[in-house]
C-alpha cells in the first residue's frame, strides 16, 4: 500500500519554481538598463547583433518564467491528487479492517442474518472507491534559443563601440548571471529530489532544467563575446573596426573543454569530467589569464589543488590592487554590495587567514597532508566569499565542512582557521589512521541580525553549499572521502539544512551547534544525511532568540543530542560564539562541545 510521493519534496520544488520565476522577473529591468547603456555608443552590424541577442534573452526569460509558473501550477494539482489517493487508500484499508471485524461478528449471529447486515453495512458504511487516483503527468518544458554573434563580415561594414562601456555591461551581466546560476542550482536540486522521491507522478517532458542551463550558457557566451570585441576595440585605439575583423576577434579562442568548465550552467559532474579531459598541469593553471583564474576560483567540481592555485592568484592580485579585482568581480554594479574599503579590509583578512592556514598545516601530523588550500574566491549577493581547507581536500579520507552563522564575513578567516585547526587536531587524536581536511566555508552572504528570522540568506547559501559539497566529491574522480561531516553554527545550521535537502551525494553526519533552528518544512528524514546531531549550551541565550520562527533541532525525535556543559577534563560553553577571544566557545580548545564534535568527525558519534 501507499504511493511513492514525498510531499515535502513537492512543496520544495513548488516553492523553488515560484521563487526562481519571481527572481527572473525582477532581473529583467537590470538587463534592459544594461542593454540601453551598451547601445549608447555602439553602432553598426555588431550593435544590431547585440540588440538581437538581448531581445532573444529577454523573450526566452519570459518563456522560462512562464514555464516555471506553469510547473508550480501543475505541482499544486498533483499534490492534491496525491493527497486524494493517499486518503482513498487509507479509507479503503480502514474499511477492509472494519469488514474483517464484521465478519468475525457474523460468525456468532449466523448466516440467516447476513443479508440484512450486509445491506445495513452498505448504507451506513459504504465501501470507498477501489479506483486509484491517476496523477496528471507533469510537463516541465523550456528550450533556450541559440544567439547569433557573427556578422556577414565580407560585406565591408564597420562597427564602433566604447570598449570600457562594453566591459562594464559584461561585468554587470556576469554578476546577474552568478545570482541566476544559484537559482539554477536550486531548481536543478529540487527537481532531482522530486523525481527521486515522487516517482508516482509521471513526467512527460523534463526539458525545463536543461533549457535553463542552456539559457545561462548563452548569457555567459554573450558576456565573453562582449569582452572579446571590447578588447579588439581597445587594441585598435578606439574608432571603428571592420565587421570581418570583429568576426575573428569575437570567435571563442578557449578550448571546448575549458569553455565547458567555465560554463555557469555546468553541473559539478560535468565540470569534473571536462577538467579531467583538459589534462592541465599546475604550471598550466598558473599561466592562465587572471580573468580565467577568477572564474575558476568560483567553480565547484574542480580539484582542490587547481582551485587553490587559481584562488591564490586572484587573492594576490586583490591584495596588490583591490580596486581592479573589485571591478572584475562586478561589485561596483551590484546593488547592496560591500564597498571597496570593506572589500579591501576583508581581502587582507583573508590573506592573513590563509597564511595562518599554511602555518597550521605545516604542523599537521601524517597521514593528514601538510597543506592549506584556498578553495574558492568570488561573490554571492554582493559579498566576498571564499573557503579555506586545512588538509588536502583532494585526498583526505575524512572531510569536514564548517558553516558559520549570522554576520560572518571572510574578515573572520583567521579566527575560523584557528577553530578548524583545533578541531582537526582533536579528531586526529581520535583516529590516528585517517587523514583529515577541515574546511572553513565562507560561501554565502551571512545575514545581518535583523535578517536572521528570514530564510532568504539560508536559501541562497544552501544552494551554494550543496554545490560545494557535491563538487568536493565529484572532483575526486571516483575516490570519494570515506566520511563527510557538515557542521552548522547558529544560522549556519539553517543554511546547512537547506543544502542537505539538495545534495546528490550522501553526507555521513550533520552537527548543529547553537542552532537558530529548522523551518517547519525541514525534517531530518528529508535531509540527505545518515545522522543528525545537535547541541546547545545552557549559557547560550542568543540561539533561542534566533529561533522565534523555527524549530529547535533538539526537539526533533530523529536528532541525537549531546552536551556542551562541563565534563571531566573539558569546559562548558559560556555563550553563543564559535571561537571567541574571551570565554569558551563551541569550538574553543578544551570545550566539551569541541571534543564531542571532533568525536563525531572521527568516529561518527560522540563519546
């Protein structure tokens, strides 16, 4: 009995489709303004090509929004049908049980009364329908159109443009496409989860997600095309160029596999496969242009060693010339983005955190690798994001990813690296035969205090984290870690829960500490994780304030709770912080919470 239909997965996909459609609608005005800006000094056949490409993008965006809205409407219907079928099956099973009980009674009253009793039962307790409710097949249909980017150069025409303006437009487009790529990741993950857990619903057409990927790939190709022709105009010193020259300059010069790696619509599996096919050495990565390394730094699915080389190169450039990298990231054109002064401060803090990671890694005992890695450098929602690994993320048998909470920025990198170092050392003492890597993940724009009751930052951050976790497995070419643990502090636990409802690869342990709670729609059995743990100190009076609209994970029956209070040889947590300068934080050296978390990392359970 029963049907294969997980309502929580359907609800998540429905909400995702509606929210992504709303986000795409909201981005239309920015696209239109950028196009108008580009065309101010743009003339000739190439201006017309750009205008046509913008028109196709705009029309396809409208079609994509309609497809998402239509999917949401269909999901409302199939949810109702699933509920009707589940109710019918329940009622029929209950009726059969009552019928069984009535048959037992008839044994006592005798056969002569059976016709009368059968008639009265049919009137008072009619048999529910035996006809199953058939779900309406889903149609998730969208196909993006290919855009034309070359003219008939033999006609002798000429085009002109302001190269700086074209570069600004390309930078703005990349910023918006980065946000759209996060929405794509959410949609892809929600769709995969739905199809895996709701097989009762047939699917007639599943082209929406691939079409969404193609749409984003076309956007990326447009931005790269603008940069290449801007370079051609700049090299010529301004004025106009023949369309034939621009046809040659505008053609992509990157190898097809590298284009696939840089394509924001590529999955982490596709990124890993394309990178492997390239066969680039460390020296090859070092020799790539800075803009390409900036793109590589933000891509999940690359081997950690390659991502580290690219990320460190961009960090060095940002330290030497913060304004240049600030512009390359498109932050001047991002609403609500961190300012240049704060960006510079965070870049310097990230440098200091990475230096501390390198120093700490040099003291690690085998079999853990004595390396620190910068496995990310980019932006999310206008904030600088990054990730630092202690130990080799490519080879460690035991991988841990620690997700910080509200108000955290990469400016706290030195503090978080100290916490990671203590955690790794404690875990390594528990299991001296395994190699460890602990990642301090700053991969999302953490909320300000007023934003904590909302889910927006967790939704975006969850998509980013799911991609990072899947990429950390896919990049290892069939040699995944033996164990993966995800730790979530405060709002980081809310973000991590969103991620673990989306990951393709199974996670071994999820630990929340000082959690501000899960949404009502988030249950441990909805997460792609084997075991969920939770702890909170009695002197942590902040976490409860953040849970005003959420459920304490310790109250969920499937969650295993452990102590953060004083114990023989360890100290009680004295507040809400992860690793404070004064007092005892959850990951402070010698805290009970840190010891138990390290035991979970090493052995899969506390104690």
